[in-house]
């Protein structure tokens, strides 16, 4: 069983490069252009996420943002950057799908749909003298 998992893990980059070569031949764009563009995009995403992670951590320490929300979002972007750095079209498509998924935006979308502010607390109150 563990050898099957190892074969699958080792075969993915080979099959990914095969699909990339076939796709490059079909589109007429050189293989190095596909791999190079994704590599540059992955490194740029990784660099920008490093900067954004620092800002999110400082905001979490000040209580302005949830720490778990920032970690999940940062982990998703770092995983997408690693998939972009891995050579191949299939891994690039998985990375773009991972970036396009609306993860960690639930509370913001609910508040926008209801027309409320995020820092407002709804409730009933009465004054006691």
C-alpha cells in the first residue's frame, strides 16, 4: 500500500510534465514559457504572502483580526505558490483553483449581504437607572 502511494507521488510530476509538453505543442507556445511564467508567478506570490503574513500577524496581535483566519488564508496562498513553482500545467491549474476558492470570506460576505458593518454588535438593550 505504501509503495502505491509512493508511485502515485512520484508519477504526478512526470505526468504533469507530459501534459505540459502536449499542451505546449497544441498551443504553439514553448514549454519553457509555460514553466517559466508559472515559476515567476509562484515566487512573486510567495514573496507577497511573506509580507502580508507579517502584517496579518501584527493585526492579530493587536486584536484587529482573527489569528486562525490569517493562518488559513496564508497557508492556502503558500500552498498555491508551491504548486505554481512545481513545473506543469496540471499543478498550475490546481493552484489557480485553490486561489479562486472563496475560503475565509464567509463572515465578510454575510455582512455585506445584510448591509451591516463587521464591528457592530446587534442586540436589544434597555437603560437601567
